[in-house]
C-alpha cells in the first residue's frame, strides 16, 4: 500500500485495500441451552386458587 500517492485505477485501489489487515473477530460460542421449564406441584399450588394469574 502506498501512503504517498492515491490510487489511479480501481485495480490499484483494490490492491491497496487488500493490504489493510482485517480486524480480529472473536469466535462466537453457542449459548448454553437451558433445561426445559416444567411446572411442579409446589409451583402449581401457588396459583391453584387464583382465578387469574397476574
């Protein structure tokens, strides 16, 4: 890449851009999968007598 002159053709511009280092991209990790949600007897008992769960 030439810092003293500007590219005169598209080919020179592409060549200059190819010399620019790419930023490091961190590896994307897969999110942990949460266990399925279940309703147990204690949870059900908390709302069993309510007409509307709010």
